[in-house]
C-alpha cells in the first residue's frame, strides 16, 4: 500500500447542524430543512432518520410521519458561511484541500506527520476537534491511502466518528460495508453487482481485475484499484470549470406582466454574471426559459458575439431572448437562465472588443457582489430588476415559528 | 427561339451559371436559368436573389427568343452531351424547349419568363476599372479573413474602400484582419465604402484571369447593387449594409517585440505541433526568447504533447503567447516572401504581421489576436 494519507471529511447532518448552531435551543428538537418553496425535505436530524424520512420526502408526508418535528425553510447563505469556516480549519493545517461539496472535502495529509510531529490519525483528530471548537459543528472523518477508501471510511463511524483504514483492518472494514456504499457504485450499479453475488465491498475487492473490467469497464477498474490502495484520483485543488452556470426559480406570485417576468430574469442574470466574474468564467451561449402556469416552457437561446462576462452585453442579449419568447396573456410561474461555459476556458480574443472596458464592467460587478455580501442582499442592484419583488425576509422567529424573547 | 451552339460553349455557360443556382430555396423559379438568344449571342442567367450572373457566348441565332429552363436538368444534360457535336435549342411552344444533339432529342418543360427576377440594367459608365490579375490577387489575399458566422453581418464581406484616390481592401472576422493597399495607383474616382459579400467574391474569383492583356473588369454601382462586367460575364451582387468597424484604430503602431522568421519552416512547425492541439480549441503556445521560439501544444485530455523549437530573429521581451493554429496557418499561407515579420505587444494584444518583402504595387498588413490562455 502506498504512503499517501488522504482525509475525507463529511459534516454530520450539515444543514441541521448549521441551524442548531444559530439556534442552540433547537439542539434536541427533531428538525428537517426544506427545499425552496418548502416542498421537500433536503436534510433531517438524526432523530428523524430512523423514522424513514429521507432526503426528497415531501413535506406533507414527513409531517404525517413526524408531526412533532420542526420543518424550516433552508437558508443557504448561512450554510455557505459555516462551510467556508469549516474548510478554512482544514486549510490552516493541510496545504492541499479539495472541496467536494458544501459539507464534504478531501485533504492530502501525506508527509504532514513529519512536519507536525503527529501521526496522520492524530492530525485527523486535531482537525475534528478544531472544527467542533472553532465552528461548532461535528464532522466524521475517514483516513486512508485513497479517496475512495477515505470516503467509505468517513461514513463508517457517523456521526462524529473517525476511522483510519490500515492494512491490518482493511479486509474487516470492507467486509462490513455493502458494495453500493462504495463511492461510484451507489444504488444504480450496486443491485447489478448484488445479482452477481457481490454483496460487500470486500467481495468487490476480491474480484479478479479482468472480471471488473468486463463488468464495469474503466470506471470499475479505477474503483477496484483505489480500494487496493492505488491512488487513481489524487486530491487536487485544480478547479474544473463548470459546463454552464444557471439560475432558475419560481415566482412567489405567478404573473403575466412582462416587466415582472423580465425583472425576475434580470435578477437571475445578475446572479449568473456575478458567478462568471467571481470564478473568471466567460460565456458565449445563453438560453432562457419561462415556465408557464401549466408547467410548459417558452425557451430561446442565442450565441453572443464574443465570450464575455459583461453584464451589459449579457442582459441585452437576455432582453432580446425574452422578447422572442414571452407570450402576452400567458401567466408564468418561473424563469431561468443558462450561460454555457467553454470547457477549456481559453478563447480567441477579438480585435474590436474593448477588453479594458470589459474589465471595468467586471470590476463593477465584483464591487456590487462584495457590497451585497457585506451589507446584505439587495443593498445594490440593477435597475432592470426593480420589479423583482424583494425576497421575503424570513426572520428567524417566522422561520422557526417561535416567540422571541429579548434579553434586557 | 432557335439557335445552334458548340457543345463546349454550351456546357461552359450552363456550368458557370449553375454555380449561382441555390441548392435549397423555397422559390421554384430560382431553380431555373434564364436563357436569352439575340444578336448572335446566347446569354444564360441565374440568381439566388443575392447574386446574379449572366454569361454570354457566341452562337448561331436563327430566331431570337427567351426561355426559362430548370437548371439542374439542363446542367445534367449539358455535361453528358456528345463532344464536338453542335447543340440546337428550339422553343417548342411557350411551355417547352427541345434540345437536340446528334441523334438525341430532349424536351424540357419551361417556366413563364416573366416570373424570373429582373435582369440588372447597368449604368452607362463604370465607377472603377481594375485589371483581372489585380482584382484576383486582392480577393485571394483578403477572402481568408472574412467572418464565417452571421453574428456581425458587416464582417461577412470584404470592404473595398476608396479614399482620396487610394484603394484599400480590408477583411476581418474579429480575430484576424488583413489590409491590402494599392500603393501604386491613384484612382480618380469618388470615395466609396463597399462591403462585398464573400460568396460574390468567391464566384467572381473563379471568373477572373491572370492574363494582364485582357480588358479590365468594369465595376458599376446601381441601386445598392454592384456589377462586375467581364468580357463575357456580368456578376451582380447586393452590398452588405452597415458600417465596417474602424479598422485603423485597432492596428497597433509601435509594437516593440519584433520576430522575423522563415515562413516555410515556421508553417511546417505549426502544422506538426498543432497535431497535439485540442480539436475544439485549436490553441498552440509560442514561447518567445532571443534567437529562438518554442512552439508547443497539448490536448485537453493530456494524452499527448508536441514541442518544437525554431531558430528565429527575435528582439524583445520574453513571454508566452497563444494562438489559434488554424488562424496562424492561414496568415502564414498568405505570406509570399521568404521571411515574415511579427510585431507583438505582449501576450494579449494584436500582433502586426507583414511579409518582409512586399510585392510591387501593394502593401499588405495582417493582424492576429492571440488566445486568452488559462
């Protein structure tokens, strides 16, 4: 087995933990976090998991299962802040950190044992403790020689667990994990493997490589090699640009008024442009869609004259697209915009584009983003979004439906 | 209508007219050719409404007349008629034409002539006369840089600009630009800015001759249409409306980094290295340093990499610049001299590219924008 030491960190019931962090009195209240428009459960506390409430369970069904639980709308900006704090703790100790999702990350701890004069497993415990002390949430950590093993290990002792995969415990550990729990096999490939008698991760581990190749191709071979300690997918900070950036939402109130529908679209456009600028991305193709009351769509798309992140150019194109597809008299319930990104990120520059001016507009976009981040959403916004209703500020007492008691 | 014409002439006029017949159209009349016989000439016209061509050839005209004949059938027949056997065309009545060649007799239904778009009337005097070889060279040197997409319609043609008697011809797609200037002749004609569609120039180029001794091409302007009159061909095209970008303002004047390279080795190195460039992005890198440049490319999947150093004359800063190899190849292909000169500002500014030795009578300058590298 190679000497790589890779940590996988997974926050325990992250959204719920972030809510409990902000509202300590909810510590022992069964809690479920709902999706936008409060339709589905997207996270639930450990008390609700044994009752069969899953991610994706409709709110009405979950309420009938657990009438005493508290169901609250999601507050993603709060979760984002907690996530950033959590990953910063890891970055303070490890130079190579790969953020996998809002609540999961990999870190390469290889060689750090010498630097910190601590074993890799002591470092994992240190990271766990610091996150709990400095951020206030608990995480489960797996440590192994590959990302696949580390991810499997972090789930092994949840919640608040730490499991280190060693050569000595590898077989027993794999024998205790169902094959579908291997990252990359899941509920789709798992049942097919079970039909072939592969029940546990150890069964998969012990398959001849040729058989894995025949059944699952290169993907299966990579997983098999990772389980055998060969690091096929190293921890990487390399940022893979998205293929597209999109924003979509339903309206709080359905509308047939063009200025209202366009304002929502402009609002999404501003958000998409903010992401483009922040991540240094450029778009050349735009699509918009308007969702009708009957759930059918009006769509339009266009190619921009050059790859850009300029709000003025993009919103003008969105305006044209809107005029192409908006139907008078039709009641709309939502809208969205998709900006396609060149996967390579490099493009031919244009003689007739004033790149200095483009940069100035990008700087302005960045300044607006920072102002809104510092002083609150909507502190500064584009005029064409003025008909977009200000999002309902769900004060915590409304979100949690609890009385407020103010200390004197 | 009743005429007799040699098979070669008949095939030649039909074949050349057929190049303008649209392959797809919602107007059936555009799938025909207008055949007119008078004064000892056979004239065949075709149009796609953007472009109209009329080709004339001498013929024995026994009876003047007009016929509008389906182009594809006529073209297919013309190609297969017996060589060296005269072709006879005769209107059977108003709805058909009989074509006879040797023992063969072919009847084709015809259309009502009045449905065919009106043929152009040329003004009495041309605006400009250009020798065949010069016009052919201008087109050859500028057509490659025309935009292929329709996002900026003015860039889908070539600008012919007359200013104070000086002719400048410019094309660009926003990434590359070529400016051809006639520095030998002073034209005594009013100023004009014509943006001529690429397709018109492609068709015209095929009709032009490198022979200096034949009469020049006469160019007429009438009602936003430009007409090129050659000895036996008249080509009419619409002009592209709109304002061509201010190209002078994007031509850098004092780029300090100067690269002089031999064209052929440079071009072949670009071709070899570009094998390793991504199929979609077509990007290659060039590391510039004194006495040498290094070309390199790597595909996005990381499955291959090509690197090749090339000895050059270079004076300037060391930096890396990215180019779309396809654009670079096209530019280098346009250089007639042994050496090419690049004047560069840096990794993100337009580079000025010229042949080290200009052909007499002209001044060619090209611009190439680099790639925004990751």
